[in-house]
C-alpha cells in the first residue's frame, strides 16, 4: 500500500510540474524531463539515484523507482530545482 500511495504522489507531482509521465502499476515510473542526461547528473549531485533510459530510445526520460516518503521528498525537491518548476 505504501508503494501505491507513493507512486500516486510522484505522479501527482509530475503532473503539477507539467511533466509527462507514463502511468505505472509497478514500483517505478518513467518521467519525461527534457535534457535527461543533465537532470540525471544534477540528481546524482543531490544524492538521488535514478536511471536514464536513453539506451531504450527514450533520451528525454528517466526511470524513477518509488522510495520511502522521505526519499521521494528529497527526489521531488531536487527535481523541482533542476527543471525549474
């Protein structure tokens, strides 16, 4: 139930930031952030690990695993800072 609620929270935050995402039923989501390589590097510098998926033909997207609430808070704060939304 924690995964479902946190996934829904991530997807709501993506929508609020105006970011396209693919709805998920698993433990991760794909979100389109534009310059994904730059956002990926910025997230790493903020101590947040996500997965780039350019190798799958999605150079503007990142794969984000659902974490604990405090981990998702950290991710969302860093993402908002990096994408300016």
